[in-house]
C-alpha cells in the first residue's frame, strides 16, 4: 500500500518543458509529497518556499507519460492541453490533477466536484475556447508569397490551431505569429514547425492592401448603423480580438 502524500513546504523548480513537468510528477511520488508550488524558469526568485530543482530525466518523464496513456485519452488530453495555459499556478493544478487520476483511476477525470479535477477542467476549457475563437477570428493576408497572420492570445494556443489550419489549407504555405509569446507556427513545403520570432512585418503589397480595403468596405456596407448593437457585437467577437481583425481596424471600426 503506497504511503499517503503530504503537502510540503517545498517548491519544485523545473525547466518549463512538458518532459520537465512530468519529472515533477515523478518526484512528487518519489518523495511522497505534494509540493507547495511548481515553478518554471525564473519564477523561483519570488517565492518564499524552500526550492528543489527537478532535473529533466527522459526515463522518468516516459514512465509518467506511459501512465497517463494508460489512464485514457481524456486524462492525457486534459494534461497536455492544460499545459498550454499561462495561468500562474497551472503546473501545480495539473500535478494535483495527475495525482488524483493515478490514485482514483480514469473515472476521476469526470469527478468535477473534486477541486483538483475542477481546476484542471477549467484550464482545458479556457484554452479550447480561446483556440475556437481564433479559428473564427484569425485573418490571413498574402505576404512574401505565403499567407501570414498575427494573433495576441492569452495562452499558448498555436498547437491547438495547427490541425485546423493544416487541414483547411492543405495546399498553402502559411505562418501564424503569436505576438504575445514570441513564437510562430510555420507550414512550408508540407513541413510544420514552431519558431522563436520577435517581429512580424505586415503585408505591404499594393494588391493585398487593396483587397483588405475592399473587405473593410464590404463589412462597413453590410452594417446598418441605426441597428448597431455594440454590446452584442462584443459578445460575438470579443474586443481583444479586434486588433488582429482587418475589418475592425480604422477607418471602419466604427465604435
């Protein structure tokens, strides 16, 4: 019978990778404890807890990953998708969720009355919702012989957008730049990769700019000013997405 875990006054520090996070789970079981915090690179400078550095060991990460696979796709997806969150305590939330599922089995993923399960579910739902918004509101432009787009997401949603746009644009090369996190999703010559990127240069080609102006004029022409409902418009297209939507830029943003 395994020893029960206790909540320690130690914070785990790891390299920020998913494999590193899995090693934190492994360490939690090895030490029979739940850490007070799980911190990525640089975060340990602000904590008052004692720190323990967790090295990334591929063998340890694989053991935990294999365990997640045995728990079923719902558990594995909740962890892998939840890891894309930028919530401050997401690592500890997911570690506690993983422990709950290992302790109680696959059925634990549906036990939303449990605070650890509920918190992990909220992470996954937030990321799925944001990714869904970007599949609707992302606007491509023709740039340097390929399609380009810029987004400003709260979470690291590029992996969630990959499958959608690769299937919707099977014959196109494209780049989606996440300006919030300085990363880009590039699909070129059938190959998909993630890149570190600092800046995106908007299209300057006269034909592309003309198409953008025509689209804004079309959007404006469909608007019935007397029936404009700003609140309803923001409910359907939240305002934080507007900066990346060509039809909501001046001169026809209108609100």
